């Protein structure tokens, strides 16, 4: 077994490409090696801003020999009168065997010629020589470049190549026009701390040799080192570091030998909103902000930067970075002061100059639509005057900060600055909070809006976006969702569920589509088809959220989903959770067989699925058996339990009723007084099918048991 090293040396790579490239290799290379029967004992991937590397430990020297069965032409074509034809001779020649090695075997499609061909394994060096250029040049990413006079493309110019099998160089050439990069054992150390070339004697020594040249090649080790250094640096000034995982990942791939350096800025900038100072430090300068130990958002006038330079020059590095952040914070203070020179509502008129979407008009038009949708939501929730007033005001102001100087410079602060400017302008706190909250959740792990005003405006904003973009025909596809419509629909449902808002989403969508039709500037075509698309889209999101996020079994989700599921999204979730609890407790088994059997047979009848009361659909005159009469009595007793369960969404009552009915139905089917459902007499048959249909309908209030898989 051998150890193989591949190192691709480059100019400084973008940080995002380092992690993306290593992920692509991790996905591809072990699989390819396994398919080629060259599985190593371990595969390790390394990366820094100047290199991507792969280390294969325990690599077999060659593939094992194998025997491959190859199917040839039909026997009647290969042999005539017992003698091989040209078809047999050609097949044998193509496989490198003699005609006498061919065998005739019967298959489902007749007799064919076969040969068991021994295929010797290839040397690992030969296979690697073919694979390495593919591994390098098949990497994908953004903003690839060309250099020199060749056509080779990579995020940055490739400057060296190391390919070692144990201690031997595996010759590889990468040609780029007149420039040729030939593999060697020469690598490069840290650009500042070890500028001389590094000679790698053996592949096994790679990591330690590079560390001696001030390069930590392992991203995980580098990340941990940065975390520890940042924590210690913060402690040195009595602070706690604010470490964003995304920033930590980025900085890890910006340095090869990290050194944490504490810098300082003028305390006067602490008067800025902490979000502004934090985003200035994190987004623009890749600094880690420091806060007071007792307050999560009380910043201290310090930061930590991760240097890739000479640790002996830390003081100089700190001073230079302090000058840079001072300029950045000065800009932020200027934007903040300039924006606050006028009230927030003064910016609303400027939204006319911002396009929301070409066919849907300006952001000002969108704000007007958000207000209208918010009114519809308020109507459904039967809200009183004061929350309605706050909701209308928040809807009017929710996008105003988009045209402020601060948000123009830092789009990530939308909503954050709107809240602060609203408070500064004297708006009610409920309005200011909603301006921030209506953007929540901003991602999968983000929190949901906590106030009713924020919830309503957030739902209204997203529903307008969904209806608007769908009306333009720009529906999301499997691989593309540029307007994040799936995330918007997920947010609407999660807000409804978390806040327990009793909204009829189907009616709300229909009302909004109607508003769009009435607006001549929007030119909506085929509103019925638009509404159907929106409803189907939301049903898909309900299904995905229940299965993937909440963890409900797929068949139970199918049982609660129907065309009317959007009439009461809260109820759909409650019923799915209840069915899941029933299955886990074993309670499902007590009613499943009875209800499922009734559901299957009821499908042969014609009873409407909304009917629950036996009166009017059961004819007492044709009840022939005691089991039928007992069935009717049990259904009559079940009606109030089902109606109570519907009203309170307490399905325990309904299931308790079904449990009581189950033995009665079993007697109807299989007891000593059982009956034949499909009786010859039409009236009797219809009566019995209606009995089963009524039981099915009561169960349907909870879910479609016909969709539930037993066990």
C-alpha cells in the first residue's frame, strides 16, 4: 500500500472557492476510486488560499484482476452449421480471445454467445495519470479566469503541481498555451514567513513539512486555531468575541498561518447602532467585533482581525486596520446622521423610483398592495381598530428604509434601520418593531415575528410577492427560484402555525388574485389558472414542511392533505400531529382496520363526503339485521362527538367515538348477525353503503384512512 499526494498550487484563491472545491473533490474522488477498485484506506482533503491538496493513504498499487462476462451476438448469427461465422470471429477478435473460448447460453431472448474474459488490473500510477488532470480541470465555480496565452480556466493561475506516490514523482503535465506546468516535489511555504520553496521528500510527510514552512494545510485545524486565538485576544481586553460561523469559515480560507491581532477604534463610534458597526466590521473588513461580557449587543471599541503576516509586526498591523475601520465607521455615522435628518415617512415617496419587478411596478406600488392584503388578513382575524391602525402604518412604512443611505450601502440592514428610524421619528413601538419583524424569518434557522403587527405585515408582504410573481409566469422550477418563492410560502405557513392565526389561506389567495384582476396596471391573464397554481404550490409547501421539518410520516401527511386543506392550515397541522401521535402510541391499530375496510367499500357508493348525520340517508324500513340497527345507533351517538372535535380541534373525542364504533362495525362485517354489504336488493345495498360512507365521513374529519399505510 502506498501514500499519494496531489497538491495544486495557485495564486490566492477566493475563500469561497477553497471550500467549494474541496467539497466537490470529497463528493467525486472517493466514489471514482471505489468504482475503479482502487479504494484507499483513507482520503484526506486540504486547502489554503494558495493550494488545494489530496492525500490518499493505503492506496493499492494496482487494480485486482477480474473476470468480466461479455454478451455477444445471437447464437444463430454467430454459428452456421456448427461453424463460426464472421460475426463470431469478429466478436472474438474484438474481445481478444479465441473462437474456442466462446460459449452459447440460453437467455430470456434466446441463445446468445458469451465469453468470460480475464481483465488484468491496471497500475494505480497509470490510472492516476489519467484522473488527476480531470480532477483539477473539472472543478466548477464562479468567475474563472484565463492567463498567459492558453485556454486553461481556473479561479486563479496555477503555479505549481506536486504529485508524489510515496517518495516518487508521478509525471503530470498541465499545458496552457506556451506555458506548461510539470509536476514535481517542490511546493511553496508561507508567502511572508517562509518565502523559499519547500522540498517534499515523501507524500507521508506533507502536513508536517508544510507546518514547518508556516502553512497549516488542514482547514479544520486552522478554523479551531482561529477560534481559540480570537477568544484569547478578546479576553486580553476584557471582552467577548462575536464570532459569526460564516465569517469564521471565510477567514479560515483567507489565511495559511493565522495570527489574531487586537485593534481599537474611537469610542465615539459606539453611538452608532451596534448592527451598523458590526456589519461594517464583519462584511467589509472581516473583523470579529468584541462586546461587553454582560450584554450581547453592547460593543466595546475593539475588534480582532486575523493576520496572515508576520506576528512580529502585530502592532503595525493593528494600527493599519484601525485606520481602515475608522474610515468605514465614519461613513456609517455620516449615513446614520443624514438619514435621521428627516422622518421615516419622508422616504416613502422615493419608493416610486425603485422597481420591484418590471411587470409589477415600483416598490411604492408594492407597498400599496401590501396594505390592501394586510387589510384582508385583518378582516379574517376580526381585529379591532388599534391593531388595524398599527398594521396599516407598518405596512405603509415597511419598505421606506430601502431608499435610505445606510440601507443603500448595507442592504443587509433593511428592516433593522427601518425600526430604528421609525422610533427616532416618533412612530409607535408596535409599528417600529413590525418594520423589522416583517422580514422574519430571513433564513431557515431564523426566528419568526413575535408581534401580531409584524406577523400580519410579514404575511401580507409575502403573499403579494407570491401572487405577483406567479401572475407574471415566473414560477419556480426544480433548480431555480430566483425570487425565493418557496421560502416565502414556507414563511407564511410557519408564521400561521407558530402564531396560531385562524386564517383561511385559500380564500385569502382568491381575494388577492381578485384585487390583481381589478388593477388594470397589472394585466392579469387567466385568474382561475393563476389561483389553481398558487393553491397547488402552497399544498406542496404544506406537504414538504410537515414531512421534512416537522417529521410527520408521508402517508399521514397524505391523509390530511386535500383540496380544502388551505381553508384551515392550523387544522391540517393539528390533524397530522394527532395521527402521528396515534401511530406511535399504538392507538391507530384500534380503529385502522375497521375504518379502512369501511372506506374501501364506501367508495362503491355515492354518499357525499360531507354528510355525517344518518337522518335522511339511512332508510330505517330496510334495516334487516340487528347489526345494521346497532350500526345506525352507534353513528347517531358519534355525530355530536365528531362535531365537538371539529369545533375545538380536539380529535381525542372523535377517536374515542371511533373506538366505540369499531366493535359494532366488526359485528356488521363478521359477527353472528353480519350482513352482505353488496346485497342484491338495490335499496338494501344502498343503505349499507351509506352506513359505511357515514363512518368514512366521520373518520375523514381527522384524515383519509385510505391513504394510511398499515404499520
